[in-house]
C-alpha cells in the first residue's frame, strides 16, 4: 500500500511539474510579445524543450513504476 501511494505521489508531482512547464511556455510567449529581443526565440525554444522533457519524464516514470 505504501509503495502504491509513493508511485501515485511521484506521478502527481511530475504532472504538476509538467503543468508548471506549460505555464512557463505561456509566460515566455507573453514576455516575447511585450519585449522583443534578439534572444527571444532562444528562450521560446528552451521553454518548449523544457516542457517536452517534463512530459517525457512523466512517461518515463510511468514505464519504470
């Protein structure tokens, strides 16, 4: 029972982290619209990669657990 609780807790925490990563994408997009700089596309790219890694981590944890 404890092991099942830990698995669920880990997956829930990773899901919240993925939601946070998606919010970061939105915030970077809003920032890029408000303040256009040379490195804005780099920030957008990094935020998308970050969200992809966060979502991929959920699937990796689901497979391992």
